[in-house]
């Protein structure tokens, strides 16, 4: 009778150990899946940050282009003003020369 009980207990122990090992495998897979989900979530977060940074860079490029065209326009106005000032200066010199002669 003790032998029979011992055999039954050993069988129950083996079955329990197999179930525990199976559960450990399942738990390991779940931990791996959870880790993968965390990594994917972090990757998605990085993608969003990258996309936002790209949008900001594009906006900065756009502003830089606008400012560059404004600078070019101002440089053209300065050049025209300098020419007009030189012409007026030459005109005044000629008038003085005419008056003196």
C-alpha cells in the first residue's frame, strides 16, 4: 500500500514538474513578448519624435528660404539706393562745376 501511494505521489510529482516546466516556458515567452511590445512602443515613440523633428527642420528650411529671399530683395534695394545716391552726387558735382565755370 505504501509502495502504491509512493508510486502515485511520484507520478503526481512528475506530472506537476512537467506542468511547471511548461508554465515556465509559457512565462518566458510572455516575458519575451512583453519585452518586444515595450521595444515596439519605444520604437514608435522614436518614430514620432523623428517625424516631428523632420517637420520642424522643414519649417526651419522654409523660414530660411523666406529670409534669404528677403535679404536678396533688401540687397537689391540697397544697390539701387547706392546707384541713385552716386547719380545724385555726380549730378550735384556737375551743377557746382557749371556754376563755377
